[in-house]
C-alpha cells in the first residue's frame, strides 16, 4: 500500500506544469545546497527543508517530502548539483517577497541542527547575492540567527 501511495504522489509531481516543476526543483536544490554545506544533512535540517517546500511551493506534506528527498539524492549521489544559475532562475521567476521568505528559509535550515556553521553561512551569502540581496542583508540575518541560537 505504501508503494502505491508513493507512486501516486510522484505522478502528481510529474504532472506539474513545467514552470512550477522548475521552481520546485530550484527551491529544493538551494535548500539542499545550504544543508549540505557542512557536508552533512541532519534529520532536523531535512524536516525544516520539507516545511519550507510545503510553505513556499504550497505542496502537501507527502509531495514536499518526495521533492526534498529527490534533491538530496541528486546532490549526494553526485547528480545534478547546485549552480549559481539555479539561484538566478529563482530570482527571475519570483518576486522579492518570495525571495526574502526563501532567504529566511535557508537560514532556518542551517539553524535547524542547533548550529549555523561558517560553511552554511557562506552558502547562504552566495545564494542571497544570486537572489539579488545585498551581502549586508545576508550578514545581518545570519548574525541575528547566530545570536538567537546562542541566547
């Protein structure tokens, strides 16, 4: 029964229009890039990624889980990896409010395991710039999150 449910959810993902599909793939990819920046994707980071995908892509939980798992496997198995073009595509496809929400989501993923590492911070800064944000904004949000983690 579980296999049939998974197949049904995958079919639904495959039936997304091409624009929505590209947006979902890019979203899951940038989230995975941040989670993988410290060379380990924790369960907490995975759950946070799924929540961000549900919220920003407006997907039901099962589809968000599948989208995140696909992105993680592609990254971990050396398949299609992250490129700056993915973030730039997100910049073109979305409005500033969506991108700011995504930036907060990236930081939430990095903080999910209780630490925002230097490598995660560097990945967030790179992606933020590619999304059209100033390095100052990214730094302010990262430092604010680090203070909250250590408070």
